[in-house]
C-alpha cells in the first residue's frame, strides 16, 4: 500500500448558493487555493428544510462538469435538453456543461436530512465547447469494494487492488 502525507487542510467556508441553499465550500471559496482542474467542492447537509427547500432553480453553466453524490435525500435534475434524473441516497449525477446547459436541481422532500457533495471539474480548453450531457447513476450501478477500514464506491475510472481490476 502507498502511504501519503497530508500536505494541506482546506477548511470549508459556510456560504449559500442557488436560491439560498446552505453549503460549505472548501475549494473555490479562497483565491489562494486553486487546484485546477478542481474548481469547487461543495458539501451540503441539513435536517432543517429551510436550509435546502428553495433548491437550485433553472440556471446556466458552461465549460465544466459537476459530479454530485447524494448521501441522503432526494433531488430532481431537469435540463433544457430534456434530461430528467432523480438523485437519491447513494446515487450520482454527472453533468457536462460543455458549450452550455440550463438546468435545475430541486428537492423532492419536505422534511428530513439532505446530505451530499458536489465536485466541479474544469474541462480542458479543447473540450469546453463539446455538447452538454447528463448521466444519472443509480446506487446499484456503482461498483463497490470493501477494504480494511471502509467501503470504496467507484464513480469514475478504474480501481486496482492487489493487482486485480
């Protein structure tokens, strides 16, 4: 096993986005912390409906991708391309804004816990104008492996453990 040393802790800063959803942003909040291709890393989590009910009404994006992992809760994604996806416990939403997408992410619950995180990834210059896209990945489609100390869920790429893919 490869050991790595923690080089820096980047604390999350409380802020809001969308129509007032309370989040903690650890990447993208501070000018001196730039880790391209990682633009932003947001964590959302509350059992208080007023913190998330307003959601993220229709808004545009361009030139990057977002990967959203829902730990607990239910959000509905809809976009101008006709994509529609239900992001529920353990599910992933992968959206490519590319040359442009207008979408919304709205809570589908009126009470209870809403918890998850969203990573914003900068697209390389050559891919910034590619067609927009959306993929809704249900929990049963996500490969998982149990290792000492925890469970790994693979939402992108490949995982090799002791020479086995």
